[in-house]
């Protein structure tokens, strides 16, 4: 298997056509067909089922697509890195983080790094946890940042990159502006008993922590909506659908126009911000430098992010 075959497979798969895939790669259709035929012979199974002019990917092709795309992306990263070194750049660090951490926390760390390494290039890739794990394991990320709750750590089926904790943070109660509890400085969990609640369906670790917290405290809420990301849940709160519990830094990932307020609440769940360095690039001085900066500055960056969180 070679890169040209991988590129052809991806183009044909995405275009659902040999002719359109060939046009995308600026090659003839017979050449594209020959490359796919060779790849199928090498693999020992069909990748596309041909019915006249129409094609459809086989189950094997559907399974291979994600891995093939990551291989191509990794090669493109390698080429870009090599060109940057030729131009006199110090090198490049590829950082991955979920949407919440990418909104403020990780960019602040990148800014510190950039001031100390002005000739280095930094690439920030934002994606969901599952996709970040896949990219990290494929070697296309140098450092991955993520967040977990206590419950997430106890769930072996969760797709998370095991890493070292940078810091732990408390959860807060997030309410719509004008909510009856918004004028309180602090809240007890019992204060939201019976309230409309926005859950996080895409965060099973957090969801289970919250469910256990409510159960242990004898609190019952009315689940009125769910979101697959913390940002989605917070945005729904801003629209007045209900309240939610969130890690404190998550509230700062919302735009300034979001109509929410945050209040300390007890008891609450605890989340950790974690990172992991790829063993494929751990030897890189720049990667080591970024990891050192993350460890040394994580707490200060977090303090700055939430400094006036409860001011409104």
C-alpha cells in the first residue's frame, strides 16, 4: 500500500465516483481504477461495489476510511513540518483539545509558548473527545488536552486519552439571566430541586456523576433538554430552558452575549483538566517545552479565566 493508492481511495470514496475522484486528483479514470484494483488485490477484498456507473463502498472500505484519512493527514503534517524547517522555523507543535478547552484555556497556554518561542509554529486542532483520541493514537497530535470527571475515570469503555492531570476544578451551577436563584451568591444543591435541567447526553461520565450526585443528595430535577457537548448545554441554558452543572472554566467558553450566570454550588462534582504527550514526539525539545509551560502555568491560567466568574 502506498500514499498514491490511499489518496485515490479517499478521493473515490468521498466523491462516490471513479470519474469524479480521478478529476479531483487530476488523473485519468483508468489510472484511478488501476490504483484501486491494485489496492484491492493487495488487501484481498473489494473496497467498492460497481453497479454500472454507480459505486458503493463495502463495509471494509467504510471501516478503513477513517484510518486512511488520518494517514494522509499525518503525511501532510510531515511535509508541512519539513518545509517549515527549511524556511528557518524552529519547528512545529500540534495541539489537540476539545471545544471547551480550545475556547480559552489552551489558547492562553499557546500564547505563553509563542512569546517564548517566536520562531515556532503551533497548530491547534479542535474536535470531540472520540476523534481527538483517534488522532492522538494515529500520531497526528503531539499533545492532547481533555477533561474528565471522577466517574469518567471509572468507565473503561470511555474513549479518553489517559494522561497526567494538570489541575482539578469545581463544578458550578449555571442559570439563565433573571432566574429566581440568580441573585443568590452561593447555592446548595437542594436549591435546584424540582428545577428544569439541561443535561449532557454526549458526556456519559459527567452525566453519571451528576445523576449520582442528585441521587445521594435526594435532589430531583426535571430533564427538559440534552446536548451532546458542554457548550451546547450551556447555550440551551442561555435560552432559558433550564439550569445545568458545569466545570467552572466551561462557562467562559461561551460568547459574551450568552445570557447566563454562574454560582458556586455544594455539593458538586469535580473535573480535571489533563494532557498527554505522544510517545512519537516526546523527544522533541519544542513538545517538551510546551508540556513544561502547561504544567507550570495551568493553575494561573485557570485563575485568570474564572477570576470574575461570579461577579454578575
